[in-house]
């Protein structure tokens, strides 16, 4: 048969991983023709719980799942990885300063970046989900000098999907009829969800909606604050929808985007749209043959430019902070 694809998942006994692993094993991410080896990483304290997750994976008797390895050693977890999903991160706990959070995550993503550099497959593709996702990806990328920078990405696909969902609700259209929404900047509440290029059944979204007040005072803050709204409602952060976004991100990166549509991914800036080179920032991208391309030549309205710049400024602050801590 076909050689299995090695998929490494960190934070593998956490909530998001619980929404991810069974769908990966079922073929939702890489297709029903791709056998998979799962390599699962956890901190030592969570390995026992991860053993339970591995038992449940076994009990799925998934035809595509050729092996499951669990470990607390990044050098073992990333061995031969073709796809690496970096979900585990240190959450902010009570009394923790922002600098403590950056320091804790800086250490984790330095470690994971250097393990990827040392032992992953040459074709490895990395998606960082754990927050602060963009800056964690920046740290991993800078600690993996032998891996092309284009292989380090962070998740804004959930934000992208949330934007589609809000626009669908407003217009009564099906999500499938909506194309070309975009998320710019940081995966934080400064992100800019952009409808200026979006279409609803082929018509410009902002013509269909024709309500500038909704755009500015409803749509944008609703997408930006959606994660907080879910925590309030559920008493726990979004997990299944984040997992779904991660699956969509990798699937489209590997298998390509559709026709005239694009998706949002946080990727290493090449200086496009005045985003400083080397920052991991979200852009609209298309994917073909396992490579993404930032959509070129879009007209950016002044309304959008201000908001993109604000989010990029936040990313620059985060970069300066982790530079000062010596992580990049
Ligand atoms: P989750 O699985 O719910 O979340 C994992 C990470 O994803 C968090 O950083 C979370 O950020 C982030 N995230 C990114 N986007 C979203 C989104 N849209 N919605 C929700 N979360 C999002 O966390 P758990 O605590 O359940 O699991 C984390 C696991 O990671 C634990 O099992 C822990 O043992 C492990 N871990 C591993 C470490 C390591 O590898 N060294 C270090 C620390 C933990 P946010 O916190 O902002 O919600």
C-alpha cells in the first residue's frame, strides 16, 4: 500500500486534540486514501490521560490508522513528521503576567522548533494552534533554521469560518455560497475580518448587505469576540470548532483550495501588503500542489488598512517581547 503520512499532534490529551484526532484518523484531513501514523506528544503529567485517548483511537478500528505512538519527548514525537499540529501551549493562569506567558510558551516553542529542525521529514508542514499562535509559530520557525520558513503557519481558519458563518446568517445565504472573506493580522481580538472582497452567490457581499453600521459595529466585533462569547456560553473554550478549523487548514494546504475561492492562513510575511517581512500574520491565500500563495494585488480600502495596521502593530510588539527574552 501507500506509505503512511506521519502526523504529529502536541497537547494531544487536551480538548482541541480530542476534537481533532478521531477525524484525522477517519480521513477528514488528508483524505480517505492516505494511511496515517499518529505521533502524540504530551507533558509527563498528561501521558496517563493520553493513554486513554490512544485506547479510544484504537477502539475506532480506523482502516487508515496504521500506528499510534505516545511520548513526552519532542525528539520522539516529531520523528519523521510530515504534518505537525502544535496544539499544546501553556494557558494563562490566574496571576500570570503576559511576560510570564510569553516566557513559558517561548521555552516550549523553542524546544519544538529545534526538534522539528532535527528530526522531522524534509517536507514537514507545521500548523500552530496553541496561543499566542502567531508568535509561537514565529519562535518555532526561528528555531528551525533548516526548515523553509514557508512551512510554519498559524491558525486563523476558525476566524475565517466564523466570518463566513456571520455573513451567511446576515444574508440568508448558505455558507457554501460565500467566497473570499479574509482574516488579516493576529489571531487575537485585534484581527481584521475583511468583507471588502467577499462575495455572496457571486455578488459583492457589501452590496448584498448594504449596511455599513452592521459591518463596523456588529460583524467585525462579533467575529473578533466570538471565542469569548463561546467561553461565556459553554463555560469552556471552543474546541470542536477550533479542531475543525485546523483540519480545514491542513486539508486545503495539502490538497489545494477550490476554484475562485481563497482561505485565510497566518504565514511568514514576504512584505506583502506592508506587513513587515518575517512576521507570522494572517493573509488570504490560495493553495496548489502543497504550497500556498498570498493573494496578490488586492485593493485595500483605508477602512481596512487602519485595522490591518493595528493588528500588525500588535504582532510587532509580541515579536519585540520574545526577541527581548531571547527566543528569536
Ligand atoms: P485546548 O486543547 O482547549 O487548547 C489548546 C491551545 O489551543 C490553547 O493554547 C488555546 O488557546 C489554543 N487555541 C487556539 N485557537 C483557539 C480557539 N479558537 N479556541 C480555543 N482554543 C484555541 O487546551 P487544553 O488545556 O485542553 O489542552 C492543552 C494540552 O496541552 C494539555 O493536555 C496540556 O497537557 C498540553 N500542554 C503541552 C505543553 C507542551 O507541549 N510542552 C505545555 C502545556 C500544555 P487559549 O489557551 O488561549 O484558549
